[in-house]
C-alpha cells in the first residue's frame, strides 16, 4: 500500500509566488542543519506538522517542550516556507514525501522549491553546483552565480522533486554539495546556507550561530535516527 503522509496546518499562510525549502536529511545531516539555521536566523514561525503512520513514534524535546520531528515553518514577510525534519526517511517514503511537498507547494502557489543533496567527491572538488528542472530554474542558478551540473545522478527526495516537478510544471532547484563522507557536517551546512541565500531573497545564515547549533543539531538528529531505526526494526518484525 502506498504510504500516507499527512499535513496538519495550524494556521493559514500566504506564500503565493514564494519559496519552499526541503529540509529532509539526505546523505548526512547537512541539509537539515542548514535549514534549521535559516529558521533561527530569520523570523520563522511554526505553521504545521507532518506525520505518517509509517513514521516512527518519536517526540523531539527542545527547551522542555515536546515537538513533532517533522514540521513546517514559514516567514510570510519573505514568502518562504520550510519543511524541517529530524527524521531520515526510509527510501520507501521518498516518493510520498516529494509528492506531499509538491501538493503543498501547489496549494500555496509556491514559485520555487529549493532542495539539496550531498554527492561524494571523486576529485576533491568542493564547488557547490545546482540543477534546475526548467529553463527559468536554471536561469535562477546562473543569476545566483552558481555553476550548473551538466552530468550526474541525483538520489532520493531531491530526485523525485526534480522529476515530478518537471511533469507538474513546478520549478525545482537542487543544490549539490560535495563531501568525503567524513567528519562533521558544519562546513557543508555553511555551503548550503550560502547557496540558498543567493537563490532566495532575504534568507541568510548566521555562521557563528550555525557553528554552535551544528554540533547540537547533529547530535539530536543522530539520536533520532538511532531511536527511529530501533523502532522501525521492532515495528516491522
């Protein structure tokens, strides 16, 4: 049966012509850490939660308060929405997650979805690149001063967003950053933040704050992933 992902909106928002950031972790936690930094740097508010019978039953405790591990934040002044998740989704949920984002983007008349993904560097390259699924998306990448990826393979939720966005007419840009798969995600998170700030007007990152948050956020996400795996293993035995 096709897995269901449910969005419960806590308030109405106006994001017409704006942006949606995909903050689901991909390879490592860089994407989610960068996304959380953007939320803390600018004035975003919680406007919805994302849940599914296929998600492990986990609550993230922050400042003494329970939180759903996957939530939606919005800054209406910037017209930016964010899907922020502490869960690394199993690949069986990637299609459903992408479809959920695309439907939400269509409902709120989003102009551009921005996602990101890590690719292991074969030659030591550290240049951040972008891939767009339309002429207008690729024009935005060039205008931001980023190099366009000519050849390669994109995995996971970002791949679904690119492909299905092409079919539905939704502009999607995926930021590609390179990693050796070792060490903390702070450097990659800064690269993603900087690239997003070039693509999305008004979005910014406080790098010193990001450095402080990265270790803490990564620890929470690793713990969440560990608990999620244990729960998934017990759920599907």
